[in-house]
């Protein structure tokens, strides 16, 4: 396990390389280490309620939909829900299925005044493999990190 400062420095360098406006980009394993090392760090899962119920949940995560299911329309209350549930000074890591919605959520949080935002690359399920299946290449579950079935 790395030190918190080493993990965050790596994540910050990745974000600079990717030219994103938030503080950093973490792998699922790194994000889990940050949760262990940084008191007050929060993981915000921005997947849909259907994904939490049917695919699985990360224990202790704050759950705020970025897009609503089934229409996949943007959640107009995302920022206000985030402000209500997470301290704007906290280290906040955003998680979705594969890293795209969480990128958008981290960008929105920065605009809303959150100062310490990180995207979790690969997401909960990772990318699709050659057969079009998830959970085999990257992702929180594939990394063997704690999760619970809905």
C-alpha cells in the first residue's frame, strides 16, 4: 500500500496528462487505498438506482444518480444532492460503470465549488471485453474490492 501523498501525486499527474479540470484520476485499487488512508474521504457512486440494485453496491458509498433510469436523463438535482450529502472540502472520488459519468460528475463538482475531486478510472464494471462483457477487464469488482449484491 502506498502513502496517501504518493497515491494522490500519481493521480494528479494522470489528471494533468489527461488535461481534465479535476484534481486526479485513480484506479479502483488506488481509490480503495485512499479510502483507507484519508479520514473523511468520500466515494460518490453516480450510477443509477437500477445499477445499485441489480449490479452491486460499494459499501459506504454516497449514492447520487448522475442520470436517471430508465430514461437516462440528467439528474437536475445532482449538485444540490451532492452539496447536501458531501462536505465541499472533502476528498471526493466519483465512481460509475466505466468512468465516463463519473468524469462528468467530477467536472460538475469542480464547477460547483468542490475543491478536491477525483475520477475513478475503469468504474465499477470496467470496459467491455472482445465478447462485449464487462467485469473481466478493469473495474472495482474485477479488482476484488469490497462490494455487495443489491
